[in-house]
C-alpha cells in the first residue's frame, strides 16, 4: 500500500512538472497592428485629393430656339473648330415664318410707295390751291406711319432670319465635344443644354474639398499633382474654390490650375492633388490612434528595436472629422498604432502590417 502511494505521488509530480513546462513554453501573444509615422502628412486622411483633368473653359451648348433635332453632325470625343455645325433642328417652321416676314415687308414697302406717291400729288394740288394744308399734313402722317411699318417689318424679318440661323448649333471655339446629347428625334426647349465643349488651352484638375480642409487648401501656395498614368509630378495652384458646398456630396468644388506644358494631358485623366508638407505645421494623428481612458487621451508608440508598444499620454489641441491635432506627448517621427488600440497592453510585442 505504501509503495502504491509513493508511485501515485511520483506520477502526480511528473504531471504537475509537465504542465508547468508546457505553460512556460507557451508562445508569446504577438498582435499585428497598423501604424502611422507622426508628422507624415502624406499618410493622413485629407492631405491629398483625387480629381480629374478638365479644360479651363467648359461651355454648355444649347439651341437658342426650340424644335426637334433632325441631324447630329458630331459625336462625343470629336475635335471641332470654331463655327463648325454640331446639330440641326427641323427648319420648316422657321422657314415658313421667314417667308411670312418677307411678305409682310413687301406689303409694307408697297404701302409706303403708295403713300409717298399720294403725298407728291397732294403737294401739287396744294400749289394749285385745290386742297388745304391740313389735307397735306394728314398725308405726311400717312407716309410716316407707312415708313414705321416698313421699319417694323424689316426688324421682324431680321429676327426671323436669326431664328433660322439659330436652328443650327455651332461650336463657339476650337476644342473637344466632351458630351453630345442632341440625338435625332429629340425635342428640345430653347436654352436646354445638349452638348458640352471643352475648349482648347490650359488644363486643370477638378477636385472636391471637405469642409475641414478648406483653410489648408486656401493657404497652400502650391500643390503636387501626380497622374495615375505615371510621369513626372506637376505643380498646380488653386484657381477657384466654391463658396457653397455641393448639395449631394457636401464638399466644395475646387479647380487646381496646372503650370507648364499641358498638351499631353487628356481630358478625364485621373490625378492626385497633394498639399505640400509645409502647408501644415501641426502634428496630426488619425482619430483611430487615440485611446480614451477616464477622460484622458493616450496613444501606443512602437519601439523599433524590440517591436513592443508603450502607452503615452497626449494632449489634444483640436479634433475634426478625421484627425486629431496633438499638442504634446508625441514627437515627429514616432511610430503610432492606428488600429486596435483597445486590444493592446503595456510592452506587448507586435507585428507591423503594411501601411
């Protein structure tokens, strides 16, 4: 019996020792994290904006008269010259009106000639004292009235001729027809846009600016513009910033004028517009990097050598929709965890994910 107890105790000790060894050899919890380098403006949301290459002058083209489109003379993407016809309306009604105005003018001129001839006869009769001066004066008024009708008919004829000319839509300048909606059979109203002409000349980038970045964009002296297709970066300057936000996106349309030769830029190309690093002198971190505990703010900084994190208190100067302005606690160049800050603990070992 004593021997049995001794063996049991030996086995129990072996099991306990084995469990301790297994516990001691358990792998350390290494948590993968995303991070940002404090002071790296290019990594912050809102420091760059995606846009597209647009012409400096874009014109919405429309017929100046209503009617039914009977001919589409160019397609979207075609290059046109100033004065080149783009589309035509049915001219029948305008040609009939023109013929009517010509007939009215002919009738008015005929009446004027008759009134002038009568005035000549009246004056001859007045010289022989067959009629009174009052009758001559009345005839003079008749000539003046006939002349006024002729002037009116001529003006109406000129307007009718213009209406006939307006039935053909022409290009206002050399450029590219970026949109063409005037399809045959379409009935349009006067002034209804049916085409868009992107005029030749300088090119610029159209971007949308969020309200929290308006001040930074206004103060930026220049912008770095890179094209998705590649190539050397271009320099741009703010030319236009809308005063009202777009009702759908709630962002502010802006235009960045490009300097240098822009002949190789195609309309619609994708471009990235970045603010220069010197445009902001404040240290900013994403809101996801902040850890709030009992009313205080902290961030996790990463030690490059040991790949372990340390919790540091920070003082937040301001917060917007995307970022926090850090007044103290973090220096430029520190690596700060930006995701999963609530799952870390002091001196925890981490694995850096691609930024």
